[in-house]
C-alpha cells in the first residue's frame, strides 16, 4: 500500500558502454540485488543495445520493462 503520492519522475541512465559486458537487464538486476542488496532492479525500463529485435520499422534495441511506472524504486538517491 502506497503511503505517499509520487510527484516526480526521474529519467536516469546507467552510462554503461554497449560494447562492454553488463549492458543488459539481467546484469543490472544481478548487481542491484546481489551487490547493493536492493529488493529489485533500480530501473523501470532497461534498453539493451546489444539485444536487437525485428520490428516493423527495422531492428531496434530490446526494451525490458523491469518495474511498473507507478512504483517507487531504488536509484538516483544522490542524483548521480
């Protein structure tokens, strides 16, 4: 049950280089949960630049929806 209304949304990016390992939802979740001890991945959307899928408009990076948009999640605590 939510006790406070969400009043702001923050668009935050990882700044992970796509040619390096760890630029995918599984790696972010692994780090956030097992290294930082968070209850889940800290992002709502994760764009996987190396995981291309076919769309009617050609190949596009896969977008993983990791959390509902109306949920408060960990991250951006110090605004990076």
